[in-house]
């Protein structure tokens, strides 16, 4: 499946962002990669409990 990438702009607490960046630096992973990984884990966890989320509709 060929997926496209979308941009996401968020407002986040500066202390939380600092800590998240610190963790990324600690594990030598980019912020973008870590955010994608974190979101994927969260979605997978949700789907394990609640079942698959239909993605054919656009939001």
C-alpha cells in the first residue's frame, strides 16, 4: 500500500516537549521518528482493545 505523509502542527507544553526531545536524544532517534512510533503504539493498543479502525473514509 502506498501511503502519503501529512503534516501535523501542534501546540504542546514547552516542558513536556523539552523532556520528549531529551528522551529522543538519549535514544539517538529523531523527534519525527519517535512521534510516529509513539502514535503507532497508541493506535495499535487502541485497536487491540476496540478492534480495527476503518481508514477508507477521510476526516
